[in-house]
């Protein structure tokens, strides 16, 4: 590589970005072009035996998979099956043919398509690798060296497999460290999300459990219909409440948590460790336990109503979960109880690391506590916590636990499927688990994703955390 680096300003120098598939097709030798069909051919020709065999093994494995099951899975993805369950009596015994299962065919087809896309990306990498080793070998020969040597770590000769391993574990260690998480994200996040989104274009519901078909954008039109399991009024009502809930659940938690954290952090506050430990204990209790206990306490015959009635403060039970307005206010207030301790812990750590020189300068300039708070403390907290606020807002849009365990989406259904306190995520759950309308649930899931993506991207790109990543001034 030294010889190449010395001549990087010459006409023969090829930068790493030039190792493309197009360049390989235009300027590749016979072995590089053969690598378009037989992966690893170029590497094997230039004595990268292990690397070439690995490329070839992946190609053989993919071809075998497509022959054995992948090709059929892609073919069945078009129709999603048509064979119904049947039975036949043979020798006095009934033999059952299960027929096609559209869900399994859909998953198999999308998985085959997913693997095909990954193989295409791998194929481009293998072809580029073949062209790169050709260029390195030509450069080494032109400079009078042999093809074998210390490779990328040394003199520009063709790297050995050991050289590649050293590069991955040293200069490109991030590739080795990130490979497993990326595979996990692709397998357990991206692939299921794609399958969920694809279901939105089928009629997979309670009437079509085993066999269903593609219906295009028909389910999306249901959101703008006047009747049905999902209507325009239902969707708009649930969407507005979801955004209102997420806003109050995020910023009330933030401001109240910030206020309490600042009170605890004051020099005059005594028993600081006690107060922090008390809030930490509330975090230690599993959230679902707290929510279930509060749910029982706030029922018409629960402890709170009975206690207030025994004191003579009320003549009848308060409608915590039986009146729409009461229910919405209740879930917001209860969310403060379970959410503020987390905010206190977050802000306490930041308050203890605020830049002391700025406070000292403000004190010398005669700034009062309000000016110090508005000009230093608050901007610094917003600067540091903007990503946290965005993720908290996103989490509250999808806050299934608080709503489902407290109110169950009740009261007063909005239409036939959603309640006054249902969020998009709890409505999606009811449509899929309770009613079996997986297609409509997938549509709601897609719109939830779009809503969160738009809000998160616009907010973050307009924040100081994004515009001034270098630091707070």
C-alpha cells in the first residue's frame, strides 16, 4: 500500500471509492469478470484462497437454498396459496391434507426476498473485492514486488486472509463489533416490520385466517370510510388523542421532574440522598405492578372512592375510568407518578455536570436566579436532553402499558373498536388480538410509524443538538 500511496497523485492511482461494480465490468480482467458469475474467482486467481472459497461457499449456499425452497417461496408469494384443507378416505381411514397457509407462505416469501437482497449486496462486495485485488496485484507487479506480502498493512501487495483478519480486528474493528448487532436488527426488527407492513396490503382478517389474497390499497381506503371496523372519524379521534397524550406525558414529566431534581440539588436542601433513594425505590417496583394496583384503587368500589365516601367528601364514586374526560386526565396524572422518577434521575446527573464557569460568570455579571435558569440551566438541559425528549415522546406514543393496564382504552367506545383513551398502539392490539383484523392493524401500524418518523425527524433536525453537535455554548 505504501507504493500506491506514494503515487496517489499519479495518473495510475485508483482511490478506494473507484472499486465499483461498473469499474470491475469495464476494466476488470478475465478473472474479475468471471467473478460476476462465480464469486471468489478473482480472489482465487490471485491466491486469496480462503477469502475466495468463502465467497464461493456463500454463493453455493444461496443457490442451494433457492433450489430447495427459496424459489418456490418467491413463486408462492404472488398468489399466497389457493389449496384449501381436504380429506380423503384410504383403507377405511381419513387422511387430511392441510392445504396452504397464507401466513406461512407470506413469511417464507418475504424471507426469501430479504435474503435475495442481502445476497445481491454480498455479490457487489465480492465483485468489488475481486477488482480490488486485481488492482493491488497489478500495482505490486508494476513496482517490482511479488503479489504476496503484508497487503493493506504494508507495501501494496495482495493481502492474505491473515491481513484481512488483522484489518477487521484493528483498523476496521467497528465492522467486527457492529456485525452481530446489525444482523440482530435485520432479523428481529427490520424483517418483522416489513412483514407487518406487507400484511396491510392483504385481506388477512378474522374471515380469512388460513387463506387470504392481495387487495392493494383497499385497507388504506378504509381509514377514509364512513362505516366499518375502522373509519375516518375513529382514526382522526384516536390520532389526536395519541398526540395530545404523548405531548402531556412527555413534557409534564420533563418539567415536573426537572423542578424536583433542581429542588433536591439545591445546596440548602437537606437529606439529598434520602429523597433520591425514595424516587429510586419507585423505579425499582415493576411498572405493571404499580399500574394494576392503581387501577384497582381507582375503581368505583376501589379504595380511593370508599375512603373519600367514608370521610364524607363525596356522595358517590368518582368516575375515574367511566367518564371520558376523567379517564384521560387520570391516565396522564398516573403516568406522572411512574415517569417523574426516571426524569429526576436523568436531570440530576446533568445538573451535577453543568459548566461551573458559566455560573460564575453570570454571578459576577449580577444575574439573578431566574436569569441564570433561563439563560444557562434551561438551554443546557434542552441541548443535552433533546434526543431523550424525542425518544420519550416516541415511547409515549407507543406507551401500551399505562393505557391498557389502567383503563383498557375505556370508556365510551369511539365507534365499534376504539375507546376514548385508546392510543394507536392499543387500538392496533384490539384490532389484531381481540378481533383478528390483522390487515387493519397493519395499516394503523404503518400510520403510527409515519407519524413518529415525521415528528421525530423534524424535531431533531431543528434542534440545537443536531445543528451544533460540537458542543454547548
